[in-house]
C-alpha cells in the first residue's frame, strides 16, 4: 500500500465513521466497528504521514500540502467538519 492509497482508505473509513455516529448510538455494533476500522486506517496512514494534519474548508480537504476536492468523498467529509466549525484536525 502506498501513501495515496492509505490516505484514500483512511478518508473512506472516516466518512463511514462520521455517518455511523450520526445514525447509531455510540455503543451500537455498527458504530463500534466503524471506529475500530477507522483506527486501523489511521495507524496505516501514520506510517506515511506523521503527524496527520487535515484542514477543512466548505469544499475541500487540505492534507500533506495538497488540496483534495472535486470528489464526493472529499466534499462529504469537508462539509461535515465545516458545518461544525472545525477548521483543522491533527492526529
């Protein structure tokens, strides 16, 4: 797995986890599994990008000195954080 693939897998898991916590209670099996999968993807990505810093705008993500936009995956995540007035995240 290369860096871009690890990043894409992390973003997919992040989107699933965000949706799961909106739909289910925190102790629900689906939410727990989504969180565990997200943790695995974070661990894999941190081998390439450490620390992982993500900036959010209404339309894009900024990760590893690159702008990620014009894809439904990136837009959904960007909007979810932007609506909550979260400008950045560092792991």
